[in-house]
C-alpha cells in the first residue's frame, strides 16, 4: 500500500516588528567563552565545539542526580495526569502557528509495506501501517550556531521555528528576565539587551533582529527561501505571540540556580508541546543547552533511535551528572531538583 503526503516548500516572509523599527545589527565577530573578549573569525577554530566551560575550577560545583533517582521508562504518547493542562496549553501553539516547526524543510511522507523498512530503522507507525519520512537538508554548519533568547518572546520563537525547519543543532544560552549570566553577556557582545541574538562561529557573524537572523540562516544553511508562516510580517509576530497564550509567563523569569560547568544536551524541536515544558525550565534556570533538533523528517531521529533504542522527545543527556532520560514531566522535575538553588 503506498500513499504519499507531500508538504511543499513555501516561501517565508519577513515579518514586521512590534518594536520601534531599527536597522538590523550585524557584526563580524566570533563569540568566546569570556563575555568581555572578542575573537576574530580565524580564531574560532581553537574553540571547543560543543562543550564550553561556564565555571572556573575554583568555583565549580559538583553535581549529582537527586537521591534515589532512577530515570523513568519512556511512555509513548502518554501524558502524566497532573500535566494534562500544561500539555494542552503548550499545544495551542500548533493551532496559531499552523504547525510551523513540526516539519523539516522539504518534508514528505509515504505509506510503505512493512518489508520496505529494514530492521533497526526508525519509522512512524500509524494504525499498523509504516510511514517513511524524508526531507531536504541544506549545508551543515561545522560548529553549532549560538543563540541567546528566552521562551516568553515571540521574536525568539520565530528563530526557534526556523532552527527546527532547517534541522540545525544550536547551543542555546537562555536569557530570562533578571538572569545574571547571559543577558549581561549579550550587552557586552552586541551593545544592547535585545533578543534573540545570534552568533555563528563558522562565519564570525553576530546579529540581532529575528527577521534578519531567519534570512541569514535560510541563506546559509537552507535553500534561501523563508517558510510561509515566517514571512507574513506583523501577522507572523502576532501569531507567534498568540502561540504563547497557553503558557503565558512560563520560561520568561529567572529562578535562582547553580550554573553547571558543561551545557546540557536536549533532543527536541519547537513544535512539540512536550519539549516546550522542558525548554521552559531550562530557560528559567538559565541552563545552557545544546539542542539536537529532530522535527519530523530529521535524519537525527534515526541517530537517537540507535543511541537510546527508542525514539521519543524530549530526551535529556546531562554530562554533569551522567543522567540520560526520557519523559518531559520527569525531566523538568530532575532539572529543578539538580540545579535550582
């Protein structure tokens, strides 16, 4: 049985800003581990690619899992009863944004027979049928893009959506209100506290303005076209704001926390309501995290399937404690128990 679902590429637009219009800020400089120093593009090759250090040896704290901690067994498509309203609220974004951030660029799906999927290969199963998913991935950055942002910001959401569409791995530096670490760093690097702020260590480009960041990323790591729901100007920004109604205020304000020496690693994507509630906690605790994007059609779904023996997101890997775990509600509780002060 073969049936094909194709989701065509749609051109993206350049949304208008609700803020006072300003010329996009673009600088040619690479980020560094120290917030008050700047490196030239040529020096970025000496940077550690995925595991920057955030604490000196004299102030580093030793982290361990909570007492008697045991990672939960993954449960597909199951919502813990006390989290039902959280997931429903996070799911409202799918309606307002028409699923933007759920599919990788050029996504297509086709029903295939069981023998067309070899053993050990990830695939979607629908009603006993197998679904083969494919996408069109652009050039891959050698080093992860760095983005400074926070959850309760429609402009930041737009950039997170294009990250999912382009299937980019990103090192996120959360900047919640009153956060003591990365908000000041953005001011030092770019001259003002405005979000999102992107640094591409592969080219030395650093820039503000969500629309300009989107155009840069699709030009450098996509096919140059902006997705439809990201090209509607003011309407894009308004619907990105409406998308946060169900989680109003979450992921915006700083909760005192202990900064880990290494960034956490999270397998997730913007269109998932389960990933959303984990991302909110990561931002509130100001925990740097390396996101391995894996929206529908991402080849990284196969990588996680092989790595963990199962595909489900979010999936957390914490190099500071050695913990690896599924289940969004339990991940959020683990993060608070381990890093909140």
